[in-house]
C-alpha cells in the first residue's frame, strides 16, 4: 500500500467516524485532515534528520589529522633534501635515509587506516599510557584516559595509545630518527604520534627509553590530559587496565 492509498484509507474513515460522533461534516473533515498533517510532518522531520545527520562513527579525514600533516610535510622536505644530494653526486647520510623510512612507514600506516598509536612495554615495570576517554565514567573532565600497561605487554590493535606518562623524578630518553637523543624529565606526558609504535624500555641507569621519538611533550592543562603526580613505585602498584594484544585474544 503506497502513501496515497494509506492517506485515503485513513482519512475518509476518519471523517465518517468524526461525523458519527456528533461533529459536523466540515469539522469532521478538518479534524481528520489535521491528524494526517501532524503525522506527515513528523515523518518529514524524521526523514530529513536521517538524510542529513553525519555518520556517528565516521573516521576523521587525514586532512584534519595533525600527525599526518606533520609527517607528510617532514617527508616532503627530507625527500627533496635527498634529491638535491643525489643531483649533486653526494652520498646520502644514513640518518637521513632512516628518517625518510620512518616517515614513509608512518604516512603509509595512516593512509591505510591505522590512525592510532601503539605502545609496547619492555621496561620491566608498569608504564602509564594515555588512551581514549573511559566509557564508564560519568562527567569525565579530561580528553584522554590514563591506563597502566604491564611489562611484556603491547596495547591492542585499533586502541589508540596517545601518549606515555613519565613518572615523577624519572628521566626518559627518546631516540630521534637522525640517531640523536632527546631527554625528558618527569613529571611529564609525551605524545605518541598516530601511525607509530613506540617501545618503552629501561636502561641500566633506570632511565626510560623510547624507541620512537614522541611528537612533543604535552601541555596537559591545554590538552586536558590527566597528569597525577605519581612515582614509579606507586605506578607499579596500580591495577593493569590498558587493553592489550593478550586481553584481546
């Protein structure tokens, strides 16, 4: 039955019903028409909202991903630098090739839909990592959640490890693509770029070492990330709640 048939089937009997209940013919017709107009209006609003509403789970386009934009810009610059050296007959330094390879891998991962970071903990201790906001907390006041990753574990696929917490009084060394080191001192939060995997280990002096350089130390007040003043001793006692490859099996 199409809309017109449904209208006639409901509209005409509606007039008769209203008329038999004591209303005049004109009043009965107007009453039935008014009810059908109300139903039609509601259906129209529903259809418009259905057509115009954006998909709730749509992925953010790469043109809005700051990590992708930064990696693409750096890759273009370094590729141009390598081409200049090749044209001049110069040898290509190994650090330059390493940087280009890492950025190529990162941009490929992002273009392939891997718009999340991954963290691996081989430090021998529990590591605090940042991820999505918790689903089961009402009125959560931060834009990221703080979780705790056990030694020997790697965060789950498609679970975005957004950063690493450097505990109070702890130093961290990040190895840059050019082979140099960048040092951070806790208390600090370090951002992990989308499309990269960072391995957190510990050197003999007790410093945390990150295999991939973070994009930056996070301004936690501006980014609205939690930054509790925790020592490594306290972190080692926290419940282990970061989703991992093991827990996803």
